[in-house]
């Protein structure tokens, strides 16, 4: 599951809505999973929504909000 968490957070950073949807719909990903492996101490506990917003990925932000983030 940790691998899926990393993929989910990376998809939010990259703005890859298709990957976000796949992980949520087909792999049981929790939408509010915190980033516990962040290298930057200020990013620890950030969610996919935080990462998408921080990287200016509006489509990913809207998708995550529509899904209940």
C-alpha cells in the first residue's frame, strides 16, 4: 500500500488525474492519505490536495475536491 501512496502523491504533484482516479477507484487508495515520506519537513502530513495545489495543478485540485478531499 505504501507504493500506492507514493504513486498517488506523485500523481497529485504531476497533475495526473487519470492515475489519481485509477488509484482511488481500483486500488482502494484513501483520498486523505498524508505524505509521511516527504524529504521537506514542511511537507510531512500534506495530502494529495496540498501537493496538487502547491504545484498549481488546478485540474487535479478540482478532481480531488469533487471526490471529497
